[in-house]
């Protein structure tokens, strides 16, 4: 079965972007001093490598190969972000990680919508789990900075805080996978 080009591209992009995220978290974990923060960010890095594997497994079922261009581009992006964590202080890596995760949540719910539109439901649980996991990442980063004095300023400039998320998922009242259709519709 041939997937919609937009879905195939979403998968290729997510596959490569997960690598960028994993690299970025290596730098982020390396740059923070606090042991608990280090461990939490390292766990998030592991989550991203797992996502990359899951996305590749789905791609394989439809004969979709990773994009060389995305692989190179996101490799460089990830390494740059990783290195920058050592020089831009404590706050910004948390802020931009939270902001990025906030956008990533809907990537997986959008993929689910694409698959469902052509009658494929077998990936629903995995895509749902990945979307929810990204939400957990967003919430973690948001929690770390919620009382920081820089937050109001960054929120104005870059449009994100845990109070103004880019997605409509509420972990405290989340829908089960079969009712998750209302997520990420614009
Ligand atoms: Fe991820
Ligand atoms: Fe994530």
C-alpha cells in the first residue's frame, strides 16, 4: 500500500528529527549540574531513540526509506543545539526543549489521522503512545521553568509556555486511544 506523500514525508521528517532531539538532549544533560535533572533529561534522550526506532519500523512496512537530506540536516541541527547547551545558560535549553516538544506532540496525532483516513488503524496505539510521551516531555520542561523570572519575557517573544501550549492534550484528563480523535485538529 502506498501512503499519502504528506504522510510519508511526515514520517521521514519525524524519523530524522528524533535524532536531532536525542543529540540535543545529550548536550542538555551534559550541561546541567543537578543530578535529578541530568537523569530526567537522559531518560528523555532514550525515549527519543525509541521513537526513532518505532517510526522506522512503521516506515519499513510501507517501503519508505529515510531521507538523506533530513538525516544530514537534523544531524547538524542536533549537534549545534547540543553544543549550545554548554554556553547559553540553564534556562534556554529547558525553554526551547519544552517549546519544541509542544509542537512535536501533534506530529504523531496527525500521522494517526492520515493513517485513519485511509482505513489503517494498526499503528494507532504506537502513534498515540509517542504523542503522549512528547506531551510528558513538554510538561517536564515546562515544570522546571514555570517560576523562572525569564519565562514571561520568553513567552511573549516565542509564544510558548506550559500555560499556552501548542496542543490540546491534558495529561490529567486524557482520552484513551480510541477517543483521541479530537487531539490536534485545527
Ligand atoms: Fe520523540
Ligand atoms: Fe520528546
